[in-house]
C-alpha cells in the first residue's frame, strides 16, 4: 500500500512538471508577448526591449523556464496586469472559496447519488426507477445557467427562502456563516453531478447484482438488504471513484458559470474577469491550478481505488 | 447416521423411512422479456440422509434449476409454479421449501443446506477477506461472538485442506489459486455443518488434478460430517465414483433414475444410452467415428408433446411423438421410455451413425509440415516502458519446445492450464514471435519471413478458438464473417467469395441461409461449426484448434469431433489440437505431446503415450482422470499439489516438486529428451517409467 502510494505520488510530480512546461509555453504564446500585453499597443520598441530585459524575457527559453520554475516553487506567479495584486495572493484568496463550493457540491452529490442509484437499481423497471431516471436526465440535460435561473426565480424571487447572491465574505468561515446564501450556488452545481453519479451508481449496482458472489451471499442466507450493504455497495463504489477524480478538475473550472451567476467570489469569477480584461498572468495562474487539480483528482482516484479494491493494492 | 458429532443444534435423525429431501412433481417457469420457458416440468426426486445423488444432463436440461429451486435461489423471472420440496431440517416435521416465505428460506440457506457453485473465480466477493466470507454464515445463523465465528471459520478452512489457514483468513480471493478458492467456497458451505450439500458443477472450471483433489475432499468431508449431497454435473466421469444414485435429466424432466452402478452398466433410457455412446472414452477404438445425437435439446418455450427426446431418438415410434412416457420401471431403476434399451436385441440400433472404423486413407508419404526447434516464449511480468531496462522478472510461458508435425496428422497437445499450450498455438500461427528458437512451416523459418510473406503464410495456418462466439463480431452477419479472410487476402471477386462462403457452410453442415444471420442466433455447437468454417475459408494446410470442444456438451462435442475428422480426410488438413481433455485428445490425435510448465515432457504416438506413458507426469494425469465408469479400479497415483509459478520454475526437472519418483538428481540437472522405449516416443525424465506400465514404482 505504501509503495503504491509513493509510486503514484512520484508519477503525479512528473505530470505536474509537464503541466508547468505547458503553462510556460502558453505564457510565451501570448499575442505580441507579455510586454505588448502589459505596455499596450502604443508602446515603443525601446520600452518593450527594456521591459523584456527587466523581466528576463530576452534570455534563452530553457533559462527562462528554469527561472519560471524557480519562481513557481517560491510561489511567485507574477503580477496581475489589472488588479495590482500578485497572482499568488489572488489565488490564495479565491481558491479556498471555490474549493468550498466544489467540496460542498461533491459531498452533497455523493450523499444523495449513492442511495438514489441503489434505490433505482433495486426498483429496476418500477415506477421509482423511471421517475428518478427521468429526473436525472432532465437535470443532466438542463444547462447550468438555466438551472440557476430557475432556482433563483423559484427560491429567491417567488418563495424568498434563499438569497440570490452568494455571501461576499473574505474568508471561508465567513462564507459558511452565511449558509443560506450558499444553498443556491451549491445546489445548482450539485444537481448535474447528482444526476450523473446516480446513473453510474445504478448501473454499477445492477452489474454487481448479476455477479456470482451475490448469489453465493444469498446462498449463505443473507437478506437482500444485507447483501447490498455488505457485498454490493463497496464493489459498486469502485467505478464511482473514477468519476469523482474526473469531476474534480471540471468543478474547479466549471464553477465559472455558477460563480458569475451568483456573484460568488471564487476562482471562476476571477478567471471570468481576467479573461475579459486580458489579464494573462491571472489566466495562466488559474490554468495552473486547474492542471494541479486534474493531477490531484487522478491521484485521489487511485488512492480511493486502492482503498476500495484489494486487487489494485497488490498489483502495484 | 446424520447425527452430527460437531453440532449441538441438530437433533437425532428421523427413521430411515423419512427422506431428508423429497422433491415432488416440481414445476418451474422462467419468464424472460418476451417468452416463458418451462424449465422444470414435473421433476421428482428423493434423497435419504447421508446419501449422495448425482444429477446429470446437458446444458438447459434443468439440472441447475432443480438445485437452485431447493434453496429458492431461482434467477430473475423464475418461479415455482407447482409441486413440493419437502426438507427435513431436523426440527420435526419436514418443511415445504417450495411454499416457504423468504425469511424461512434464509434460515435454511447456508445453515442446514449449503451450496457450492461452479466458478470459484467469480463466486467469492473480491473485496472481502476470506475469513469474513467464511465466517459470514455463522454470524447469520448461530448465536456466536465474532471471535468464536472467526475461530470456527479458521478451523473449517483447515478442514478443507487449506494450508496456513490463519494467514489465508486475512487474504483476499485474488491472492489464491482457483483450486484454493473452491476450497474456500466449500468451507463457506460447510461452516454451519449442513445436513445437505448441493454442489453445482463444483469442479467444471478446474484443472484435472485440482478437480480430483476437490472431489476427493468432498467425498472425505461427506463421510466425516455424515451429510447428504446433490452433485449436479454434465460430466459423467465426475459422478461415476462419487454418488450412490443418479438422476439423468432431459428437457426439464427426469429421464432416468437409478443406482450409479446399474445406470452405468445398463442404461435403459435411450437418451442415457446415446449420451454414453457419445463419450470419447467409450469409443470403440481411437480414430473411429463417435456416435452422435443429432439435433438439439428442446427449447421448452412450448410444452413438447410426447417424449421430449423423440425428435433426436433413433428408436422413436409414433407413440413416442404423441404420448409422454411416465417415469416407471423396476425398483431402484426408473426410466421414462417406451422402448428402453436392453429390452430387445440392441446391436441393430446404435443411434445415428453406427460406430464403424474409418479406414486410414491419408497420404502415405506425408513429409514434415511443422517443425519447432527449441522454441521459447517469455513475457515480462511487469508491463510498462521501463520494465525491460530494470531487468524485470519474466515468465517463461514456453520453455524450449521442439517437435515435428507431419502433414495430414493430428498432433494433440495436452496439459493443465498455464502449461503454455495456448501460447505455443499462438506462436505457431504467428500471432506472436517466439523469444528464442525457430518455427519452420513447410520448410521455411517463419521468423525470417518478410511482412508480405508473413501475410501469405497466414493463409496456410488458421486458428480455431474455444469460444467461437467471443471471437466473432456480434454485429456482423455470418456471411460477412466468413468472407472477411478472403477479402483481407484479396482472393477472388465478390461472386467467387460468396460461392466460397456457400461451400464452406455446406462443408460444416450448416444451411446456406446461415450466411444471412448473426452469431447470437446460433447454438454453441453451430458456432463451433462456424468457427471451423472461418478457419477453413482460406484453405489452410494447418489448423491450430485451441480447446475447440471444451465448452460443448458431450453429444455436440461428438458432432464437432466427427466433423473435424471428416474434413481432415477430405481436405488433407493437419491439426494442432490443443486440449486439457485427455479423452478427447486420445480419441482424435495421432501423435501426442504432453506439456508441463512450459516444457514438452513427453511426445509420441497417441496409443503409446496413453497406454505406456514414460513420464511420471503423464502417468499421474492419466491416473487423475475421472473415468466414466463406477467399477474402474482405483487409480494408481493421482497427482497432488499445484503447479508452481512459471515465473520461478523449480530447478532441474520442473515436475520434480510433484513427482512421486523424484530424487536428488532431478533437482540438480534438467533431463534431456531420450527415447528409452523405442524410436518416436520421447521423454524428458531422468527416471522414465520404462519397466513398469502400471502405477509408478520407485524404480
């Protein structure tokens, strides 16, 4: 198990280095180079050359990459062109908030989707199955912005239960303190995930119910409920672990719509604003974070796999 | 006699008159998406305490459904529509399991009736430890602490012959071999000391030697625990010595019910008789045509009129087709047949093609077609881009095999799973290059062929698979599948190719209309015919057949074996016939090679090798086989233990760890092939069994 983890972490580090290379290359593909982007289209060639020398952009690419990597390791991702703040501090401010939104959504999705999936599998072909299947497809097919609008319309405008704007606190604690304001953004994000997860859970449970070991367990005298709890559930969660890892990075970038809709002060909103203002260092900083989230997502998948499935543990 | 010395809960057995289990006129229907199958139609059985009953029959005959009904474990859509299943659980009056509610059935399952299923690889939960799985029934059915249940589970694992049971308790199923997993499955069924054990094809997925060990184990445990058993199998060899009485099932009914010796000595029902005749073991001599049963078992969607076997029976009369025979006969030997065997002179009426010897009209000067010289195939144990550089461990799947196959002969390769026989087949076909050594086909080294030549070479060597269904694209019509090799090789125009497809279907005895249908519309035997047709599409000279009949029922197996032989004679084919089934190889092969752990330990003419084996492994294999004959003398020295890992084969002779005659020298040096009993019969053994044709002596 330990060896397995060490190996996977080492692999993750290699992938992260590759991510940094890609981001670095993107940095150099900026239209007109960073100088033009910062100094504007009217800058003189002299001022551009001066800027390039000052920033080290006139050195060879490998040299620049090493410098970039060095800065990266010390947490220096450059300065925002527009916000007069370092990218690092911007990310440090926004990342936890997006992580909170993503984490709450995933947790809600997992808590609801697993029992929903099991219920559909057990009631396969019955009314509950069809009803939930229909609901899942509806939730999955509805665009997030429309879903958000409907939720705002119903729960904020009509019923006035939850506010339409996310809490604007600076800290995660502050966000949590205003829990009712978090409900709509979290639910909007989670609904699609619940739909997807419950479908996967349903088919995984159905697959496992067909397995011979389920028949063996019944031949021992186990009741259907306990066969489900003791035997099927764990095996059916294995494919869900893959899905979880795949969803993590999508969530980090995909909350963009939800964040701008609810004016949630997270990374998505930061990215959105940066994109509108051609704030390239911020854009690349966010890209790097999403890259890291992707790698972490697959690492988490692997670890979850190893915890759930003893066969994976001993192979590696 | 059923009083269980280990159990405190069971009471003294009732008198001998009361059966432990009585199935009375059981009817079972299975409702699928668009049709209802009458899986069981009036099955009656009884079983005395401590007695062993075998249920035999071909796939779809209802034998497994009978077993599953007893425990109320019918598959989805299945339900009991009539009849009673009376089970004496030791608490007084017998309970009717057919009418029992689910909670009552749960009390019986795993408690007073234990069940063992066919495939040990899938019937254990992969994510739960062995210990937890074996202890599970105890925690359900007994008032016991977790600790006591764990201790009892460990004791049961020891009882089923599991080495280091304490350690195994914490293992997961994938860490054990197939045979060991089946021991775990048996331990799970026995941990509550049931009065009845139901074993559904418990050894079908296992190797010959493991099969023997598991059957011995069940025998031994039955004697020790005094429990009754129902052994469900398609394999007549398995039940011959393991049960007291046998029920032969056909088309959802009992065709014949008798004591095991009586049944094997003189079967009365024509189906039973035909089944025995189709066994390769019972063929009059090698290289004769096997008796077959034409056609297929009834589908049971509509209730057949008359005797269910009548459409396939050589003795059927008008009465058989209109009236259903009842199960009747002498005491202890009942059969449902109007024209039972043994009632009139039988010689005149063998079913289907009579057993006549086939004249050997193969070419007299054959010449060598295939020549393997010291062929080796190694696989890296860990895949990945850096595996080789790190000097990773390797598995030698095939280790220095040399053999020659002459044109027109059938060369049989036998061995247990993992011995390298399938890899050898893949190397010969050219699907993979050997790591070392040369393979010469028609005098040319196929390793030295160019890409273009290799493509042409593929026409000459074709492969036939065990599972023809899995090897055919389910979305392609049969005509397209058969035409594909011709298209790839660019042979003929479209019209010529279609003519060839028609001719191929004629050759393998399928209607031409089959070309328009999809693979899933065919039965197992028909698919195997298609597999053969596909292999023959390019008119190869060599067909490598890898377990082509292993998935088939006996009667269908005989049809395919006969077909293969007929086509060989017609087309001058050469077969490399790979199988684990000694009887089939003995029946079909001219020359036999026996493989063990990547090595060819013995080769020679089939009759020589089977009648006077020189290698202790061959001897052991032959002694281990379950002959379909309850009166056969006890085998000499059945093989024990398990095959070691090919990643770390034993030093010297690879068989020495399981060899009864191994000595110091066997560990030191590897035996070179010799011919101690005459030319043509080679063996790689330091102490070949030259003197004694009988059981292994220490000489």
